[in-house]
C-alpha cells in the first residue's frame, strides 16, 4: 500500500513558480511605466491642442475684425485716400468667338 503523507515539492516547481511570478511582476511594472508615459504625452498633446485652439480663435476674431466693411472703409479713406466711385459700373459682354481657350 502507498503511504498517504506529505507530497514533496520539488525545487524545480519552486523555481518555475518563482520565475513565473517575477515575470508577471516585471510585466505589470512595465505596463504601469508605459501607461504613465503615455498619459504624460497625452497631457502634453492636449495642452498643445488647447493653445493652438486659443490661437486659432484669436486669429479668427482678428480676421473678422479686419474684414469688417467699416474698418476697410476707414483704411481706404484715411491712408490710401481711395474713394468709392460715383459712377455706376459698366457691364462688359464678351461674345463666345472672342474668348481665348
């Protein structure tokens, strides 16, 4: 009959378990480091996007301000001394044979 008693744990099984556990811990720590670096990079990119968006909004506001008719009229009257024409513009009609292709 076999004696029911303590099963001996081999050194190989202990080393294999220790190696597997250490590999899991190393992969877990590597994953944490990678995620933290990706979060930092993501945060930097989001800050850059926000600053570019702010700059874009300010430039859009400046474009709207500069394309306002009243501002253009002041510029034309003051600096360039250009006045609107009092005459009605003439319409020029060019017939098909005279258009170069």
